[in-house]
C-alpha cells in the first residue's frame, strides 16, 4: 500500500502559488504540544508528517527556507511560500535535509493523517483532550519503541544513504 505509485497526497499554501505532493504515506505523524509549536502555529499544537525529502515533490511555485530557532537549540529550516508565507514543512537538525516534517494541515486531505503519537504533552493546553489508544509522552520518545517496522526500515535506509 505504502509503495503504490498511483497514490499521491497533494497540498499547498493558502495563496496557491506553491503546490506539492507526497508520493507515499509518511513514516510517522507527530502531534507536538511543545510551547514552541504552539507559538509557531499560534494554536495548541503542530501536526507534522515525517517523510523522506525525496518523497515530497514540488509541483508548482518555489519555496523559501527560513532559518528559525527551535526547541532543541539547533535550529530548523522552515520552508514557506514566498508570497503568503504559509509554512509547508520543516527540516530539523536531527534528520537534516533528508527528512521533511510536512505540516499536515497544508495537505488537501489532512484528515488522512491523524497523529501516531502525541509528544511534549507536559505543556499541552489543558482543554485539549487526548484520544484513548494513541501513544502520548510527556516529552520525546525512542523511535524504536513506537514506530512500525516498515517506517523504521525506511528511516534506516535514509541513514544508510548519508
Ligand atoms: Zn502562498
Ligand atoms: Zn513542538
């Protein structure tokens, strides 16, 4: 299913200058409740789909990469539409350029990718009620304990290419 070449997940910014597609399902989806994500979204959490950079294709427009401070202190590069400045994905120091954190809300069908895990729930806004049955951790976690085998294999393949 994940490797079906006919399955694409398209998305874009608000002014529609930038359009992109993911050519497979993401490896894992984070719902991050840290204060940094709350500030960057102006809301209660960020929803990020982690996927190999080469599985995100730009269909239209260009991307502006903005160096932005991050919780880890090592910074992130946020890729934004140069016109409306909506953030489409980030690259963090940990995964480097190889892993993109696609903002799920910019997909045309964001409902397809609910969170696989809730992270940094220690700073979750109190009115947000977490669903039963989805892993939730106070801070961060070990991929080997939560990711499906297939996603771990994809990530290992990425690291081997570096
Ligand atoms: Zn735009
Ligand atoms: Zn966060």
